[in-house]
């Protein structure tokens, strides 16, 4: 495989454990809005609901409250392997980008708590678009080639639509091994290039 040096990472369930009880949150939002919609995926479904603006605003507030609470529950010590691998990627010349359904308001303090703020080249939040395909298409247009790592079937389907390479984790604990694999894959590719035709290396 070719070496792709822009790595896009989802947050909840991928970079960190999912600390929001989304099933409970969906039930609360359905009750608040008086709808029976399954709300999967939550953000995209909510954005498309034909309901009064004020009701939709309240639902987004409920989501943001849960996201902020998840930051308080977050234990950076339990994520040392993921944090370390993200830093190694950057130190080895990769760009690490975040694509998330979180808002900027709830992503920035999370990255700060993980001490990763200075290692992230860019982030795309729901403030830009709640649609994962739109997020990925934007990043693909900007960086040309990207790899996306996520944890849901919706991430996988969006990657297919955006026509990009995708790795799906079953748990956030698998992220570090995927990053290591991508880093070593590129290291071998670079070594092969440096010893190929036109090289002065003997």
C-alpha cells in the first residue's frame, strides 16, 4: 500500500472511550421533542428532523451537556498508549487531523486535557458539518490523500462514499496498534524509495 501521511481520527469510541450513554441520550431527546425517530446516527438525524428551531436548539444543548460531562469523566492516564502513538506519528512527519461530531466547544478542552492540542494539525467538528461524508470530502480536497480511523458502521459507510482508506476499531484500545502499523508501513515505503532507482544509496 502507498504511504499516506495525513491520518484522520474520530474521537468518541476511537481516540477515547465512549463516555456518553447515547442510547439513554436518544431516549431523553425523543421525550423532549415528542418524536419516535430512532435518531441514528444522532447528530445527522437530529439535523434533518422537521421540528421547531427552539426544540432542536434544546436537543443540541442536551447533547453538548453530555459531551462536556464526558470530559470530566475522562482519565488521561488510561489513554497513555493512544496519546503516545499520536505524538509519535507527528514526530515522524505525519499530520494528525480530528474529524468529530463534537462541537468545537467540547473538543478543545478534551484535547487540552489529553495534552494533544499542539499535535493536531486541524480539526473538523459539527460546527463545520454534522455530515461525516462532508467532513471527509473537505479533508480529502485539502490534503489529497487521507486515512480515516473510526469506530462505527456510519464512519465506514461515509469513508466508502468519500472514497478513502478506512480502518475500523472495535474499541479505542485498538487505535494505537493501527497508528503503529501505519507508521511502520510508511517507514518501509520511505526506505524502499530511498534505495530505489535514482538513489545514490548503495
